[in-house]
C-alpha cells in the first residue's frame, strides 16, 4: 500500500498539471459513472493529500476523494491519450495530460463538510504545515496499545505505513512492543522529527530512502555504517539498499538477526539487540 509520501507526490503533480483547468471526467469501467458525471466539465481548483488520502477540489464545493489501498494504481499520459484499457475507474482529461485511476479502495465525490470530516478523522500528517508534535504526543498518551501497532493507526498519525513504521522504530531504538503511552518525551519527539524528515525525503524522490540520509536522529552506532557498502539486486540491476531493517535478514549495525513479528496485522521488522528500549 502506498505510504503518505507517495500520495503527497501524486497530488502535487495533479495540482501542477491540472489545477485551473476544466476537466473531462469519465468512468471507462462504469463503476464510477455517477461521480464522473458530477465532475465532468468542472474546474479543478487544486489537489492535496492528508496521509494516504487524496482530495481533488473542484468548483461548486465538490471534491474527489480517493484512497488507493493495496491495489490502486494511477497513471499520467500525454494527450491525446490512447483508448482506455483495463479497469480504469476514473479518467480525467485536461488541456495537455490525462490522469487514470484504477482499482482504488475508495473513490467518491464529497461536499465541503464531508471533506472536513474526513480530514478531521485522520491524525496529524507530518507533511502538512498545520500538524504539530503536540497533536501526535496527545494521541499517543491516550492509548496503551503497542507503539508498533499504533504507528499504523491513521487516526494517530496519518501517512505512516509498514516500511516507515519499521524504520522509525529502529532509528529510535524503540522496542515495538512498548505501550504508546509509556514512551518518554525524547522518544516521541524523535519519532515525530524523523517522520517529518523521512516523509519529506520520500515526497521529493517519490521513493522511500532512510539509510544514508542526513538530518535523522539515530540509529545508535549507525555512523559506522557505510551506505555505499549495501546494495540489492533488482530488475534494473544492482541498486543501493536504502533501508535499515525492513525485509532484511540481519541488522546493518550489529549483525544480529532481524526479528519478524505481527503487529497491526502486518509484518514488522526489528532488531532485538538495538531495540531493547530502556
């Protein structure tokens, strides 16, 4: 499932390439025909993201809200775009480009009050200017659930997914089983600061990058790790391994075996030696 940086990167493109234009909206698949009819011919005022949710704001107080979920896909094409193929839920055609949305978990037209309510239900997003450490701290203080589970709760912090969760906890040396309300202030502050930094990096590059990035707090002993020494194979050939623990077999700091646990119905990766907590 795309994490928050991906959706912010996506809506940034939509805003730059389509805002101010009247868009032709269709539902080639047919499942969003009513919504497409409402949006067809309307001017897009702008696009924004909160967490993993995208909001495209049209005139007359209407907004398109979508969440990609596990199977959602998007694609931009230069005009004239080819005839739709596959299960395209929504196609938006602007002056120079076409945007296709396929397989979203949620796709709906909302009024302005409904948009405000949808955003209110989400926790602070590290990429949004109005979000504050104090909001995150306050939500953690209200739950005894493990921090490993809570970081995936979008009502606590919006935009963190499975990769960032494992990496943030490792950077802070935090045992994933620690109750959220038992974390010290320094740990909470480091989690928030690192989340802000990592999501900004991810938004810029449209890619999760952790290992080798500057401005992060931790991990302890990480200064001795050479990022260039770690590569992985891919279909494009060898590339730098940008994560510390996610889907790894051993810790890059201490060489201890990485533990895999189930928290929040997702696999979490951690180093038992580096993440013992206090």
